[in-house]
C-alpha cells in the first residue's frame, strides 16, 4: 500500500536525478541547488518533476497538502514538492546549522572571505586615492571631467602601481595592464566601474558617490580620521610588513603627489586635503598602520 512517504521519496528522487542530468546539483542538496537558480529555471525543474495524484487515495493527497509537503500546479491533479517536502527528506542529509551557514554566506555576505585580500588593481586604486587625498564627497575623483584630467589620473595610477611594485606590495604578475579591456569606454572609467567588491573589502570606506564620482570616506568636517586612514593603509600592505625606512618613502611619495598632482585632478575648492597642514595626520596614520 502506497503511503505519503513513498510519494515524497519518488518526487525527491526524480528531482535529484533531474538536477544531476542537467549538471545543476550543488552540495548534494536539492534545496541548495534550487536556491542557486533563477526563479524561472527553478519552477521549470519543479514542474518537470511533478507527480499526478489522480489515481492515489484522496486521504494521502489531503495529508500531503495539509502538511504543505506538496502543492498543486496549474495542471489538473499535478503536484510539485514544496521546500518543506524537500526538507522533510534532506534533514537527515544536512543539518540545519549547515543550511543556515550556507544561507548566511550566500545571501548575507561572506565578509570574512571578501576581506582576506585585495586584488592588485584594488591596491593601486586605493593607494592613488590616498596619494591624491580624495577623502570626501567634496574632494572626490570625478571621471566626468575633461580628458586632460583623465590623462593625469592615469599618470597617477601608473605612478602608484610602480611605487607599490618597488615596495613589493604587489607582484606585478596579475597584469601590467590593470585597466582591463575597455573597448569604447575609457580605461579609467572601466577600471573604476569594475571595483564591485571594494566597498565591502574596505568596510565601505571606498565610496561610489553616484554618477562617476569616487572617494575614500576618511574625513569628518575636513578633519582626517587617522584610524580609518590607517585601516586602509593596512589593507594595501596586506601581509607585507613595512619598515620605518619604507614608511618614510611612502610618506614622501604621498606628500609629493598631493602637492604636485592635485591641481590637475581637483579644482581649487576641491583641493582641501592637499594643504601641507594635512601631512602630519597622514604621517601618523602611516606609523599607526605598522
């Protein structure tokens, strides 16, 4: 005599086989596999593995529906498995803790993994923004300015790349061309537009301000936050430990760059942080990053 457990098992096995055939089975779990799909694809798989309950006893059908283990489709007597029905079987394969951990990592942000390391191009961009002191929304890098500014910004990025490479803070193996393939888009715009993970990697201190504007949120009322600045520097250093001579070399580079290149990136009103009065907070932040 067929019982509801037999029906659930059959639908579950049909789903499992279908996912294996399509190459969609992940973590040996139907629930996890379906969660990773787009809704249309998920619905298609479920409906392909529906079951016709027309010939089964009404008692069994009523139990399955009442317990929310199956649900009807738009076809007569055709039913698909619900998440509760799938979990009714899978709970012996994966623990609730494992499922919750997967959901947390996938949908709530796996910040631990994101913060492990910066890509070389991300380090270069952060270092260049540190050098030019783009530390607020009022002192941001605006990529919609003229081509002359973009040329100078590329020079800044190239100089930052070479400085980081000379300090062995990047290997240079990732690619000499940090800008990628931009087709008809400017190389600079393409580079910045593809820094998708950088806000999370920097605790949202790297800010996309809308339009084509970017800045590091390292100031409050025109006062540099030394703790946040040291944090960004530590992210750039990664696992590398700089000595005091190297810190002085970085300090000299940052101050020289702020003084000589800010006039090409910012207008006079935007050049707040290039004033030499901000050199000392930068220096203190550098030593705090050790």
